[in-house]
């Protein structure tokens, strides 16, 4: 490790997803750690980023992977991957005044109190205005609207019916044959409508119901087949989805642990 170790190693916790920001101040470099699968170009005037994560403690090594000049072979990268507790000790040593002053505690608890009061005020006003909105819409606006619409419809239908009867009576007096033919046609349409509604309607509804039941049975059978296939796949061995779930759960546990350790260390517990 003669050309791989450095004087100041970077320290990161394992099990915690991180983001690396890489740039350069002179020429193009490339920040690469093969064991982590990371290789990011450092370009002048530009900030590139990449995800970084480790699943266990250790020491990682890397080198500049872009020909950048005569000292390209003397640009090692070295870092220590430690636990959350060790990272908290490295980031916030015991002589660090963070979390010890009264001002920090006042800022923390004051901000928390302000946030809590703001949340309470927001949800209280939201519930109050929402209640009045629901009450006004469903108990005032909708009953009045339904009553007015129903009254207008009934009056309009009655007026139309009366006008139609008067018009047909005058037509019958002037031309009984044509008015009678129109009346027979109208009655035939009503009879056809009633026949369709009373006889054809139930048959059609029954047919649609059987079709719906068949679709439900087909969907249930398809879902059962998919369930059996998934169970057979899980019995056959671990698949990619199971591995992803396991990794996601491990990352979640480590993130919760990391934040708890950092908060506890910052408070000086």
C-alpha cells in the first residue's frame, strides 16, 4: 500500500446511503473506488455526484482514474468505513461544544415548539374551515339546489303537458284523422318503451350480471395462478425481489440507527 494510503482518510458509516460531490480546481481527474463500484469525473467548474454505500466496516482504496499529469500515479484515495457510533465519535468528539450551550438547546426546543404550534394551528384552521365547507355544501346549498331544481322541473313538465294536451285537442278539432294517427303512434311508442323496460331490461341485466360474474371468476383464477407461481418461485430459492427487500430493510434499520446515534451524540448523552 505504498502508493495507496493517505495522510487524512475520509470516514463514512456503513449501511447508510450517501451522495458524493466531486469537482476539480485544476484539470480533469476521476475519483474512483473499485470496491464500491464508484467512478466520478472531477471537472473544473462542474460538480458531479454519485451514490455511495457500504455494507460492512473496513478500509477502502482507490486512485485517480483519469490521466491528469505527471503526478497521476501519486493520487491515492483511502477511506475508513466504520460503524455509526464510531462515526459519531469521529464527527463530534467529546471536546466539541455542539449541544452543550444553552443557546443550542433554546434553538432546538424553540424550533420544535414553533413547528408544533404551527402544525396545531394549521390543522385546527383546516378542520374548522373544512367543517363549515361541508356543512354549508351538504346541509344548505344541496337541499336548496335540489328543491329549486325539482320545483322548476315539475312546473316545467306540468306546463309542457298542459300545453301539449291543449294543442292536441285543438288539432283534433281541426283534423281528427291526423291527430288520432299521431295519438296512436305516441301510444305505440309508450307501449314499446314499457315492453322494453319490463321484459327486455331484466333479461339484459341478468345477462350482464352473468358476464360480470364470469369476469370475476376469471380474474380470481388468474390471481390464484399468479399467487401459486410466486409461491413456487419463492420455494425455488431467493430471487431478485427478495434480495432487494432484504437490502432495503437493512438500509432502513441502519438509517434509523445512524440518526439516533447522531442526535444522541449531538445532545451530549
